[in-house]
C-alpha cells in the first residue's frame, strides 16, 4: 500500500517498535516484508526507485516513495523526526551504506545493525573480505591480485574467458559510473582498472570450475554478540538466470556442518557485525571456497523463514530489545525448494532447461519469490505488467 509523506510521518510518531525497511524496490524487500508481516509486526518501507515495485503491493507493509527532489539530508531529517525508537533493516547495499554513514545521528532515533570496528566501505572491500575469510578458516579460490602501479598485461586480459568473472555482481557501481560485467574481455578491462582505483589493488576472482549455479552455496546468517552460536540457513543453488552470471532462480535449503557454523561465527565476530548477512561460496571437489559476503539480507531470505528459521524476525526482536533464547532456536533440518517465478521459466525458450524437468520442479517448489497464496497482490501486479509489456512492447520496471 502506498502512503503519503504526511501519513508516513504520522505513523513514525504514533506507532511503537515499527520495522522500517529501506530499499523497497527489490525482491529482497518483499521477502523481508513477508517474513515480518506473517508475525504481525508493523511495517513501514521507503522506496527509492520512483517506480511501482512489487513490494509496494504486499498487504503486509505501507510504503512511502521518496520524492526525486529529496537529498540524503532530507531523508535523514525525516528519519530523525520520530519520537519512538523502531528497528531498521536494509534490503540493498546503498541503503546499508546510507545507514552506516549516518549512524552517529540515526542511532538516537532507531535501532539498527552496524559494526563498531569498520564502516560500510571497509565491510564491502573485497580485499578485506578475503583477509577476514582466511582468518576465519575459509579457503579462498584462485585469485589474481595486482598491486598498485602494476598493470595487468593485455595478453593476460585477452585470455580471460568465462568462467573467470568478477564478484560480487553483474554490475558494479563506482562513483557516477556503472560497469556491466559481461563475458567479454572488452568489458572486463575497465572494471579491472576501477577495482585498482577503488581498493588500491586489482582482483579477479574465479568461479571455481564453471560459472553456472552448479556447486554454488549461499548462507543466510545472524550471530548476536550475546550468543556463542550463529543462526544460519544453508542454500544450494540449482539454477540461476541469466544462465552464466545471473541471480539464483531455483534453489533449496541444505544443512551446514558444525565446522562451517564455527567459521561463519568467527567471520562475523571478526567484523563485529550482528545483523542478517548473505554469504556466497563455491563448492568443488569437496572443497568450499569463500567468494563474498553481503552485509544485508539476501533475496531468498523468505526461504529461510519458510524452512522454520525466521532470521528477519529474530533480528527485529534483537534490535527492539526482546529477550531471545538462542539455544532453543533450531537451524533448518529439512530441504525445501524456492523458485524465482519471474526468471526461472526463461531457461525454457533459451534451451537450458527441459519442459518436463521444469514441470517437475514446479511441483517440488515450496515457496516462490513473488507468488504467495496469502499475499497475492504482488504476483497479480507482476502478471499484469508482464502482459502489458508483451502486448504494447513498453518497458516496465520489475525488480
């Protein structure tokens, strides 16, 4: 439901223990909203895209669109106008950066996760990630690091081919420029240069073995400082779309070993961070390689909830000061399947997936990224926008 600025301000001032979701233009936000909404937690959200995104239509949240003319200072002033402390959760990297850049002022009005040791830029520095991962006991995949002042020879760039791609995403933002990561050497070159400018060194990180979802592991985790254990949901990626370098499109939960839990806990202790995070690993030949960590919830966060571990609700309760018996919280013990219903089917016309296998997977699926029986509006909106695009050829925004 979309609300006005006046309604938004009134709710900030009158409702206690609100869960405020920043970055409600993403599917990650929809998963957060549903995980909290099914437990009757009051939810407000802010959308930064100026587009009608799918979380807007969820029955569990009231969404306010920030005007285009607003600066970060305007947003900061709005959030600091509340008289009741609530909890803030981030669905995107940019909102996490905003929150931590303004934590000294915001923490007097809101409860949210941040590191006392490091700022957001440090936590997102790929070089530092590798150092912390090594210290936590994780294996690191083959990585090329070029020190400042040294150039990567052109002949080496010319032989770079899939599956060697940059992590963590299919696009990277540096200042005002966005560079797309494509499977061509022409697009890899400027990204390498900007990694050098950003971090003082260049890093190329391989998807060990191949660039498909095969062997990819995602872990959603939360480790509060007042508990000796980490709460974690392991996820095995079965397919991703686009086929070679895209987001997960069909996945299932998987158990994690005691040793893996210990390493996860050690990593989060090293960076002094308690919030829900999203680890990425690659498994090959019995070896698990660390790829990256996102200091925010991952897109399939609602899968963890459906598997019996509602990390978002636990994080929210932790933020508002509720007592939680962490020893009584069980990590997921059964495998359930999750599908991105806006992209997984696209494997069919591209020939990467057989029709009957897809039908079988549909029947296997326990929960979807968009479709949900008790919250149908986002899915209905998705179908409407897709049909409209098909009939008119007009591009529509779908997160």
